């Protein structure tokens, strides 16, 4: 292969890995949107908490794989606490108070982590000791391969859960019509609580996966959340498939923009893509155009 093709494949690979992180967080956004009809603006901070939980368990002496398991369990528990403390008391109010409460929770989470861990970013080891694998001249970082592999497994599990299990059907019924789901005997509160737990685990997983690449820092969740929320809009607001595709597309555009135009302005390319979609196709890739009568 020519150097031009190899370089572009290298950039594509990096972009897909980065986009997979956005997809995981965007998936958490979409699940909560579908279950509660509100946007959880603390979703990105779940990634930050996942990274710092991993740091804490490793510092306590836990083996790497056990630390991952404990961090994900901790994030699931935190998702339940978040549901009970932030969403549940306001569940009968309009969407605005709930959104404001998630913003307040985000600020609280960041300041709590700042108090316990300080402002200094923390490094984290990769899952595998081998740095990279070469295939056809393309060097594939093992951490990026791990990110893509875990994301593929998470998406497969998501499909199996929602399309092949009775529990998943109950979750879908709850997201479509909570009142009707309650009338047919589905425990709506339990379904919503599970959604928050699962979304927190997805966010925490994204934080653990990206930490060896970006370091663990208090601000890491904010930028990931902005990109992931952009991905949900690009893919089609509230569409599960769209959140995954939108995240991957965002990562690829960001990687190629950084490579060919400017690294310092790489974040701008993602938001430029969002602006183009809002201008030309505001319903997103998989969204449907909705018309309203005047």
C-alpha cells in the first residue's frame, strides 16, 4: 500500500476509536432521553467518575481487571443514587427543572472529585501491555483496539437486551408510553432506575477506556459530553442507532480535521459538523422530519 493510503487508514482507525467513546456516552444520553424525555447533562461526568473510580481502586491495590469490575459496579450503584436523588423527586415536574437538576449534579460531582483527588490529571495504564499491532503498515494501538472491541460488545448486548428479552421489551414499552406501561403492570419506576444504572455504567466504561489515552481529569467529562450530545443530534435525537453512527462519524471527522488542517482546532471540526447538520438536516441522519400545523 502507498504511504497516502496507510496514513489515511491510520487516521481513520484513530477516529473510529475516538468516535466509539462518543458513541458509548451518546448511547447513555439516548437511553435516558427515551425513558424520561429529559437530557441528562451529567452523563459526561459519569465518564469522569468512572475514570477516577478506576484510579481509586488501582491505588487501593486492586488488580487491573478487578479494578475495572469494581469501578463499573460502583458506577451502577451511583446511577441508582443519581436517579433517586436527581430525577425521582422531580419526575412529575416539567423537563426544565430536571435538566437544571442534572446541571447542578454535574457541578457537584466535579467539585466533589476536585476535593478528594485534586486538580492534577492522573495517568492510567493501558489494558494490554503491548503498545501496538501492525497490520499492512497500519499501526493499531492496543488501547484503541480495546475501545472498538468493547464498544462492539456493548452495542451487541444492547441489541440483544432490547430486542430479544422480555425485560428489554418492558424497557421499550416504558420509553414509548409510561402511562400505558404502568396500566399493563410494568414497574415503570424500576425500569427508569435500571436505565440510569445502565447509562452510568456505559459512561463509566467510556471513561475507563479513554483514560489511558487522555489521562483522568476533572474536565474530561465535559468535552466528551459535548461531543456525545452533538452525536445524538447528528444521528437523530433519541435514536439508538443514530447515536452510535453519529459518534463514530464525529470521531472520524475530528481525526481527519486534526490531521489535515489543525490539531489545536480539532474540537471545532466536530461542532462545525453539528452546525452543518442543524442547517441542512436538523432531524439528523436517522431522524424523521416532523411538520406542525400553524
